[in-house]
């Protein structure tokens, strides 16, 4: 019997898989990795040894207007560790610097004060100037055209900064290749119109728009261009293990440092698919499993290893509901996935609907396999999103067996679907 623990919110769901049915467990080699130094030391060492730039304190010399882009509540970035270290470095170089922390919400909802205090800690909340980006109403600046042809419209605070820096973390991303680096700018502090153009159906369907791929990835190309155009001069990004602890940190140039981090990550999280009738996946627990919208990421790892016509069991607490009104509406109103995908592909880039990209990827997953969803979201909402609700792994497996007509269906486990890059089958 194989016992597997699956993150669920801030807790775990445990399930015993019979040896006769267990095909494998896809876990990145960094999942339980422990660094030989403290998290604080790793960040400080990265700041002392930047890739491709001078030290941050040197770059800050003579700069008065500084903006530090920080992640929002949907990302497990340990801002309590990174941000104080970056602020201290900036002030070492420019003691009188006027620093604004700009929270990169992208197109997400606004972070609450409680969420920000949990993220930054009370000292930063009480002492620092914090502005939350709003993709619809923030003062914006148009910096011309992206390589894709879309308008590059960014938060004016960042564009006007004398020094623009960012914190973040690097993990596999299901269509940008990897999170972190340039994503702090695009989509982090971008207008909604610019984001939806970049996330158009043609780009989402591109073969290079996949987890762990940046070469020829049209979405990544736009993102890196935006970061350069906005003069994102310095980043500090970390890589986390399953306990959300920093195990690696890198700082410096927004592209070169990010490349260094990607290389480390690839060496730890690339796994071979283990095809099975049933694949159980998660979104890595809190904070990435707060809604159904985000949980599509974990499903794409299962998609790459479940057999065609099989069943994906996705575990995500989703106590924040669907996470995207348009995302939910698309599936609630359209039951024909082929017609939905055809509509997306016929939609011009500039007319891309909000959350269309997530819907497109989710529809692709649903066409490949049935999805049973374990969460705290309402059952009716789950059904409207073309999935089957369940409230325990045991219940979900029984439902999967009924769908497959096989009480001995094989099972592969992916305890953290957003931490692995599954090398896709060629067929």
C-alpha cells in the first residue's frame, strides 16, 4: 500500500493506494529539499552576488524615486524575507530614497489588508508606502507596441521610477513556461487590455506555450520585452520547496538572473510521465488552491500523464470560489467544448475575452479526460464548470472507477501539480 499526502489549503488529505493499482508518484526533487543555509542567508547571499548587474545598493545610489514590485496574495512568495532585505539594500545606497511597494495583482482581485499583513508582516505594513495595482483604473502609460503587436500599457508609478526592482518566485508555469522575473511587470502591473491581447487563443494554442518552455514561446517573448521596456533593472527571485521554504535565491538582471533560477529548477522538477487511468493532482495547497481558476494549473500536470479518456482527480480547497466571473460564465453557458474552442480560435487577438486563456486551457484538459474536483466550492458551481464534485479522495476514486467501469483502474499521484514539469509524451 502506497500512502500519499496531498496538500489541501493549509492541511493535507492522505490516501492509501493499493500496490496493485499504484503506477507512480511524480514529485520534483526539490519537493523535500533542504538548503544548507537559512532562508534569510540565501536571499542575502543572492543580493551580495547578483547576476549581470552591480549590487542593488550600488544601483540605488543617487536614485530618489524607487518602486519595488511585490507579488500579491495569490502567490506563496516569502515577502517577509525578501522585501526587508531589498529595502535595506536600497537604503544603503540611497538613504533618502522615496520607495513605493507596488503590489502586482495582474488581473486578480485586490489584496485585502489582512492578506497583505500576512504576506509582508506588520512592520512593512505600518512603515512603508504600499500601492495595489489595478489593471482597470490605475494611472497608466502606453510604451508602444509589443512584439506581438499589442499595446504595452503599464502602471505609471513603475514607468516613472528612477529605479524599478522586483521580488518574486520561480516555479513552472503552464503557459508562460516559468513564473517570476519578467512576469512581475507583465502581467503584474499591466493594463487588462494588454494582458488579454497577449493571452490570445493563437498564442495559448502555440506548441511552445507550455510548462517549462520559454524558447519561441510568444507569451514569454512579450513579457520579457515589456520588462526591458519598463526598465526593470533588478530582481530577487526565490525557489521554494513543498513547505514553501526558500531553497534557492537568485538576484540581478531580470533575464539573466531568471535564467539562472530556471536552470536550477529544471534540474530538480523535470519528471517523466507515468500513464495511468486515474491521476490525482493538486495545486500545491495554500495560497495557490484558493479558487478553481488557479487550479487549472495543477490539472495540466495531470493532463500530461493521464491516459486519453481517463480521469483526473483535482484537489484544491477553493474556498474563494471560482476565482473568475468570466471563466465561470463561459462554462456555465456553453456545454459544447468543441464549439467553445472553435469560438476562441476565431476570436481576433484584440478581442480576446477576459479569462479566455484559462478557459481555453481548461477546455483542452476536459476534452482529454474527465475531471473530478475535491473542494469546498459549491457542488453546483463544480457542475457548471463541467466537472464532477467530490468531498474526499475515497469518494472521488469510487466515482472515477464508475466512470471507467474498472474497479482496479491504475492510479498515478502528483502531490503538487504546480511544482513539476511533466515531460510530455510525443503521441
